[in-house]
């Protein structure tokens, strides 16, 4: 007797009938194994679910391509044209040094995981950024969602807060929703946290609008939306409805508004982070994840240093060093570091040899990415670059493997397939494998 055929069991508009490649292969073997559909679901029910080690992510992105030689992977014994203009500073990890421009962060190296062997093949800014924000190489055929959008889709919101927030604004076109509904897009501050008059755009009611008037407007809009929904059913209508519902929840929630209130932080702590862009952006990020935001994207600096890299680093790294070390310390003191994953990345590294303009050019063959908390090991230097910082020497890490590992910390199966336009199932990450050696 032949086993019962598979039937389509869709899991909603954004999911495919079989949510991962492993499920698809497993189901395809059922006939040969003599399993029925009931057997299949019984086995699926017995599979362990992924246990999240991180509740939220703070992704600190350094746009332009931050030089690994002047930050996390100095080459003190290389010839001067490779070594660069700076010395090094010791860390608590025996034999491991950071650039002299990271003295505060170096003291916390035993809380960090530094991957010194990140690698991909995209030397153009736009393509490198796409890799590091989506886990995919760019494709003319499909627009992929950012990590923040996938997290928003998979985990949803908490406490009337947007699940995905960009500080100070959406950094690039690759930080968007891709083939997912625009309802999963980022909330942008629209203002600079380090400004003295910092206030989140559109977060508070206009002084002329009373709470009663606000409630009447919401009721009227709901009536209009219901009417148009009977005339047209599209992502644009649904997404706009979701947007307005989230916006109303945000504006009407005192708890949500308070999450963005930097003035509630004590002055000594604000000073510890630094009264500059890096400091106040990272402090606000901590405040947001503490309140319940799932994914906070923080952009800081301009790292495309083709000329005068010494001056560029001296201008940018001290503020980063102060803010980042304060963030890690603050999270740890609040008991939040274990379940908050902090990532520092850039689209690629810089060339191993200093150029004739005393700078470094684009170099995706090897660079560094840094993790703290959220289930990653502490005090780990993973992989290495060769003596001149030109190629991975040991344990190269692809963007796909990095992405799969990050999703694993959130309890998200990176093999799961989401539905793109035209009912096309797309893996959250294609070909990525979790690097278990990175995880505690």
C-alpha cells in the first residue's frame, strides 16, 4: 500500500508549505521510508525547537570599510608599509593585542569574540553593505530583506515598541524589507541623539491635539481603511494599516515613548558613554533593547579612508572606543549582556599595504567582525589573517555562516523559507552553517 501523498499545509501568507530545505528533503524521503503524513507530523513534533540565547541585537555598523589593521587585527611585526602608523595595546587575552586607538575596549577583550577571518568577494561599497546587512550577495532578480526586517517578521514587537529601530536613521537601502512586506521595515529616529534638543520625530502628539481628538481620528481612519480594504487587497493596503496601528500604539503608549527618552539617563552615565554621536547613539540603543526592541541598528562614523588613515582613525576611534566600552560595561552591570548580542561590523576591510596617499583601499578578502554577549563565547579570537592581513590564514568565516550563527542565537532557523512575490520560497540564509565553536 502506498503512503498517503503530501498535501500543502501553508503556514500563512509569508511562509512556504515546507519551511526549510531540511524539511523538504525529509518529506521527499517519506515515500521511500514508508511513512504516512501522520508519521511525518509526529516526527516533526518530536524535533527540538531552537532555544534562543539572545533576546535582542544591537548592530553597530561602521560604514565605509573599517581597517582591521588599525583596529582589531594589528600587524606589529609586518614591514612598515603593511603595519601602518599605529602601535598596539595589550588585552587580557595572552598574546592578543588591539590597536593603540582602542585602549578602553582592549581591557574588555575577555568579554568579546573577535572574528579575524571574515571574508567575501565584494569590493564595491553597495555590494559589500548588501552582504553584511542581508547575508546574501546582491542579485538582480530579487531584493533580500535585512537582518532587522527578518527579526521583525519572525519575532514581532513587544510592549508597543517597534521591533526594528535605526539610529539615527535608516543607513542604506539594504537595511529595508526586501521581498517581505513593508510592515516589517525599520523605525527611524529622524534626529541625532547627541543633539541638545533631541526628540524623536512624530513620537508625540502635536500640542493642539488632545487625547480625545486623537482617539476620534483613529476611529475615523479605521472606518476609512475598512472601506478601502473591501475594494482592494494588496500588500500596500495591509502594510499601511500595520504601519498606522503600530504608530498609534507607539504614540499612545507612555512606556514606549519613555524608551526613547535619553534625558531620563543620569548625567554621569551619559558622560561615561560620551556626549558625542557614538556615545549617545549607543546609550539610546541600550535603552531601547532594555525596553523591548528586538533589533537596533546603530550607524557611526565614516571609515572609507583612502588617504591619511592616521588622521581618520585618530578622529573616529576615540569616540567609538569610549562609547563601545561603556556599552559593554553597562550591559554587563545591568545583567543584560548574556541575552543581548552586540555586533560591530563594516562592509569590508582595507588593503594590506598603505597606498601612496597614506591610506588603505577596499579589501573584502579578509577583515574583522566583533561580537559580545547573546550566547557568543567570551575572550575568543576566532580565525586569523596572514602576517600582512591580506588573506584568511585559519578558519575563514563567510557572511552566510556568520548570518546563520547570529540567527541561531535568536532562536531563528536560518534554513526556514519565507515567501517572496510570486509565491517563491526563499531561505532566510542560503548555504549558511552555524559555527558552533563561536557559541558558549
